[in-house]
C-alpha cells in the first residue's frame, strides 16, 4: 500500500473532521428549556440563554445546576453527532489514536 496515499487520505479526513467540528451546533436544555446552552463540535460554548424564571436570587445554586445540566445535555448531543460524522468518514472503522 502506498504510504503517501494513506497520508493524503488521513489529512483529508482530518480536514473534514475539523470542518464538521467548526460547523456543528448542538443545543442542550434544562428546566423545561428555561436554560439553553449551545456548543460547537469541539464542545466550545457558543451560546447560552437563561429565562427570567430560572433566576432566583434566593437560590443561585438552582441556576448553576440548570446550566450544568444543559451543558451536559448539549455535550451528549455533540458526542452523538460527531460519532455519526466520524463513523461516516472512517466507514465505521475504529481507528486507534484518532479518538473517534
């Protein structure tokens, strides 16, 4: 097998993966959608929305818990979406070291 060909394929796959991570948006919610968190494919926070009803000055820990839950929800959705992307790129192969 030609090593240069394999390297080109790996580079193309990496480029597609990076593009997918950049363009992906996953929204997680908590508290009946009172808190919404949006992450990109690299799990970077790109947006957050908090309804007035979620802000209780007497109980700030409730809002903290809702934000954390919404982040976890969005993170799970990123994992699921990126799994579909990487599965399509690798043909379902589990390639060690690529974290796919």
